[in-house]
C-alpha cells in the first residue's frame, strides 16, 4: 500500500509541470499587457517598461517559466503582480472560505442523496423512485450559476430570509451557497446510488441471502449496500474537482472571498502567479482526494486490498 501511495504521489510531478506550462503559455499569449491593468490610470510607457523589468516580464517566455518552476519546486509560489504579496499567503487567507462552502454542500448532500438513492433503488418503479429520478436529472441539468441566482432572488431579495453575499453571518451565510453548489452533487450521488443499488439487489449473492431466510433489512444493509456504495465513493472522489470548479462560480455569484473568486479576479487582472498558484492548489486537492478514495476502496473491498499487497495495482 505504501509503495502504491508513493507511486501515485510521484505521478503528481508531471501533472503539475504540464498544468503550469499550459496555463503559463495561455496567460502569456493572451492579448493585452498586464502592466496596463496593474498601473491603471498611472500607466505610461516609461512606467510600464520599469514595471515589466521589475516583474521579469521583459525576459523570454522560456526564462520566465523556468524561473517560476525553480521557485515552485522550493515551495515558493511567487508574488502577486497586483498586490506584491506572496501568492501562498493570499491563497491561505481565502482557502478556508472555499473549504467551508464545500464542506457545507457535502454535509447537505450526503444525508439526503444516499438514503434517497438506497430507497429508490430498493423500490424501483414506484412513484417516489420516479420522482427522485426526475429530481436527479433536473439537478444535473441546471447550471450552478442559474441555481444560485434563483436562490438569491427567492430567499434573499423576495423573502429576506437569508443573506445573499459574503460569509459574515455565520451558518446562515453558508446555506444558499451550499444549496447552489451541492444541488448537482446531490443529483449525481442520488442517481449513482440508485443505479448501483438496483444492480446489486439483482446479484446472486443477494438472492442466496434471501433464500437462506436472512431478514430483508440485513440483506439490503449488510450484503447489498457495501457493494452499492463503491460507485458512490467514486463519485465522491471525482466530485471534489466538480466542487472546486463550482466554487469558482458560486463564490463569484455570492461575492464570497474564497479561492475561486480570487482565481477569477486574478485572471481578469492578468496576475499569472496568482492564477498558477490557485490552479496548482486545486490540482493537488483533486489528486489527493482521488488517492484517499482509492485507499478507502481497499478497506471496503478485500479483493482490492489483496491486489495492493501483491503489487498488481499500478
């Protein structure tokens, strides 16, 4: 298991290099000059030239990229072009807000999605099962920004029950962003759990358990459910990336000072170090979450754990 974890962590190296190279190239080739954005009304040709030299933008792109990578491997994400502060400090100040939204959306989604998915999977072709299927399809189809705007119009502007921006009011401030961000996650988890449960209850080992007189509750929760949760755990791991991507939209819609909003602002300001820093942190979060899911697999399925021990999983 340890060897497998080390191998997975080593695969992050080419991923990070590829990500930074592509993003750096896109930012460098984008139209416009970042110095004009940074200086604003104070821009002059002389001031722009001085700033470009100060930021190292007067060097060839290859030199700029390798300078950035040489700092990155030492844990230095560079300094923001705009604020001149270390990028890591700015991300560290904003990342807790992003984590709060993601955690709130998952705490909202899992207690709803999994029980409903189990029930609708064990009771197919019923009214409740069909209704949950329609709700799941709607949740997957509706864009996050559209859901967020509707929630603001209804609960913040018309009813005045909940705040529409920021995180200043504690738990109340998290409700609308969590619903907007977690709606698609609820739908995906519900649909996956339902489909997996439908498949598991038709397997031979479930029929055998019923034939032996095992109580139906034990058949569902002790025999079928552990296997049915495997695809749901996969969705959980993959959804970390979806939630991180959705947080960019949600934080912008609800004016939340998180990493996603910081990424959008940095793109608009052509702040390349900040953009790269945000994306590297997001990529690391996604990779580590997928690794954790694989490890959980080993404890849920003894067959996978045996493959880890024999080294047959690459």
